[in-house]
C-alpha cells in the first residue's frame, strides 16, 4: 500500500472497483453536494469531485471534497492544470490531505473556450504528466516540486485520465505508458461506447504489460436521450459514439430512451468485465446521479465487497 | 517575424481626435512583411484618417514616414527632422517600435495604430500563424521541430490531450493539433521512441517567469 486510499485498498483486494462522480454546484449550496453524495453512498467506493468541469466556475473541488469527507464518503479530488500554477496546486494538495483526502486525479482540464469564461487566461504552468510526477515526488520523496522538504508529506493515490478514442490512436498506448512512468497509480478512461476500439486499445495495453503496472477503470456514461447520443457523437471532441448506439436510442420511443440508455450502460459494463486488465468502472452519470445505484446493482457490482474498510 | 494587425479605424480616430498635426510612422521590418504597418499601409491609413476627419469638417495634417526599423534607436533619430510642430505620433510598428518612439520623444503623445499579435510565420499568401512564444529555452530539438508551447492550446509538453481529433485541435478545426504534427514528424524521422521520454516541468525563468527580460552581450555592449 502506497497510501490509505480506500480505492487503492479495493483495487489491491482484486475486486472490481466502482467510482462515480459528483459535479459541485454553481453556487454556495453545500446541501446540493450532500444530496448528490447521498445518492452514491454505499454504491461506489469513491467519488470524483470535478474541478470547474467544462471550464465553468463551480464550488471548488477541494471544498466539495471536504463536504464529502465529512459525510464519510471517500472523495477523489480532481485538479486541473488550467486554473492553477504549481504553487497553488501543491498548497491545495497538502490542504486536501490535511482533511483526510488521499486520492486524486491529475488532469489538464477542458479549455476555457468551452466554458463561460472564454476570456480567462489559462495557466498550464505544468502539464498533466508533469503534474503526476509532482504529486509522486511529494508522496515518495517528501519534497515539493521546487526541491524543499515537506513536513508530513501528502500520500496521495494518484489518478490520471486516458482517452483511447482520441487521435492519433497509435499513440494512445504510449501516452498511457508515459503517464504510468510518471507515477500514475490508476487511470479512469473517457466514456466507452465503441467497445471494439477500446478492446483494441486494451490489447496494446496488455502487450506492454501496462495493466499490471497501473489499475485501469473503464469509464461509462449512461445516455439519457437520443439527442444526447447525437450531441456526444457529433459535438464533443474525443468522444466516439458509434452510429449503432445512436440508432438504438432512436429506435425506442422517447419515454423509454432513458431506460434504453441504462440498458446500454449495463451491457457495456458486462462486456468490459470480460476484458482482461479492466480493474473497475468509473460511472459518470452527468447530472443523473440518481441512476448510479441502479446501474451498479443491475451490473452485478452490488453490494460492494466488504474489505474491512 | 512579429506579426500585427491594424487596429479598428474608430479606435485610432479616438486617439488622435484632439490633435491637428500627426506624424504617422511605419516600419520596414516585420509589419511590412505581414502587411500591417509598412510604407503602403501608412499611405492607406493616412488617406482613411484624412477622409474621415474631413467628413467631420476637420483638416487633419499628417506627415508620413517609414523607418527602416522602429525598434532601433539609430533609425528613430531620423524622426527628429520631422517632429517639429507635430502634436502627436501614430506608430504602425509593433509594440517595440511604439515604445522606442515614446522613449525618444518624451514630450509627444505616441499611439499604436496596430495590435501586435505573435511571433509567427507565413503559412500561405495572406495567412500568418503563431510559431514561437519566446519561452527562452527552446524545446524544438526534442519535439521534432514543432513547438508544443506555442502550438498546443494547452501548452502540453508530453503528448496530445483527449480532444485531438483527425489531426485538429479541439478548440478549433482550423488549428492543427501540435502533438499530431510532432508525432507524424517523429515517425517520419524514425524517432517514435523519443515520444516516451518525459519532458520535465519547465523552468519559466528564461521566459517571462523572472520578469522583463534583457540580453546583455558583454562582447558587444558599450
């Protein structure tokens, strides 16, 4: 064990881990964080708390993660390089660790152009791989990025993202290898709809033994409507939604589309369970957290294994 | 080169509205090449301003001159013969030129007529694109001759983000993904292995990190 992270414990136990996410609210409404978190309690091992996702200002991921921690839910602190330089990131990391937050995701973040502050300057002092290196150095060497010693170094279980569906595809395994070499302990992938492509990527991952150096959590997102399927297929860069998925959603009446989306999600998880090297699932039910419990149950991932946490 | 674009005419008009006699100064270097502030553009802007003020019943006097280089005090001296009786100076050079003029002529208001954009190259006739941010510690030797600092929207130093699509950047399909270009180039050179070497966090001090920069060449400095 590198850390006290519950997610790390679950992954080491060999059980399929389940994570989900909680997008903080756009305002000082802590009760909304609590409501979302309560929907997930008991159904997932840890909950990602997103950091100004889609480049829109939200309650800080650190603050929302503390609220989760106070509820006894294990947060995964997301942090993006877009909004903070290395000083701010490291101070937030030791701050978070001081609040018993021991698991985090190191990301570059959506470009401000996609959000509601397109006029903002991006920071990008370091990139996501250098970010992983920095958190590892803090943990394993007890040193700040600048080289000075840290008093009671934060022991973070380090996560990073991977998108097997972005281009150039042939580079995507190498990029994962680079993140692992930098120090990533676990990976959460982009939402998977194109299973064939994901399996091909995993084959490349296994050929290099990367699945034995890092835990890979497969990302899934239930689709609510055919409109959402089309939007993700056509408008979201780096998303790969096959036409067959859109057609399947379009093939059922509107009032049954949500159920069809859940079905697709559960079937996806079932198929991904067969893929060697998949260590768990990251269920991103965007503003649809109330469905996570159902997905977890129907996918045979409930009850969560008792590993004595 | 340093690229620039002329400011909107309305903005320039507002700057010089209070004045009667203007010295309009172009530059023969970068802004001439990118067709923003050379001799030709000085002539055009001069006519536009005179016409515009004439419509408002004002006879604006403009003295035109284009310097070899506005960022060099040696050439700025040429203006001393033209400055008498001038109320204000309008510069069509990059920000460096504007500042050199205002440093030399402390009692004259100086206004920029262009917006200085970036260090770039000509992609084709009439199109210029950013190529360098002057980070002060060039990475091109390890990135296949393509700069991720200036050409990746997220300034990623270790590979493409998850938004790279068909060779294009997620923020704009007209922008090439720098890491697609780097990868293609490394492959063409048989240097794919180089991709997996991690480029460590950058020291920004040679860039803007240590404040305004200066180069002092002891062998040349007087």
